[in-house]
């Protein structure tokens, strides 16, 4: 089975090189995205409201919320997804 990669990021010395998208068969792996958003578990209800407004209620995606420091302090949330095409 062929593996295809799209959006390869090579930001330079000391930073990771990675693909934004890797597809293998009918599975698509998407890199994490890091918007400026909810970084405080006290805002979890607000985060859930935004998530529920976005998610398809008939076909909701899987989800995990993990509290962990990100590699830059201005990054507040990382979201990662895997999809079937």
C-alpha cells in the first residue's frame, strides 16, 4: 500500500521536520494544529460548547483532551485528527 505525504514542514535547525498529512490506504493522519484558544481547564465548558457547535451530532468524531505543555508558550491548544476517506 502506498504512503503519501503532503505539506512537509522543515522549519530549520533544532525544529522537527514533519508532514501535515500522511495517507495510507483509506486512513488519513493529520498533524496537530495549534490555534490560540482555550488553555485553562477552567474554560473546559466553553471549549465543549465550541466543540459541540462544530461537531456533526449524527457523526461525531473521536476526541481526546490532554493537558500538556506545548513547545511554544503562545500555543494554547493542540488538536490532532485521524480520518477515513
